[in-house]
C-alpha cells in the first residue's frame, strides 16, 4: 500500500468491504494513458465508477465521458 494512504488510514475505523482510491494515482494513470494513446479522445465509462471525486478529478484532467441510460 502507498505510504500516504496507509498514514491517512491510521486510527480510522473502516467498515468492510472498503474501496480506497488514490486521487494522485488516478490522475497519473489517466495522463499516462492519454500520452500513450496519442491524439485519441479518451472517454471514461461513468457507469464503471460514478464516484463524484473521480469524476471531478477526470473533468479537471480534460476527460470526456460516455452517456448511457439507467435501463
């Protein structure tokens, strides 16, 4: 586990199951993926993870988003 996440979780009661997201790593992965793909527009599948923090981070990075219905 990344040390800064481990430190943030010290003395924190966490229910299970639990998903911990590293915003810095998400941004780094997105930038790296875009770099490797060249001039292709990258669309994020919101349905995969609609977490507002993830979406706002990707908006700030210039990501595009898919559009899908609830059905």
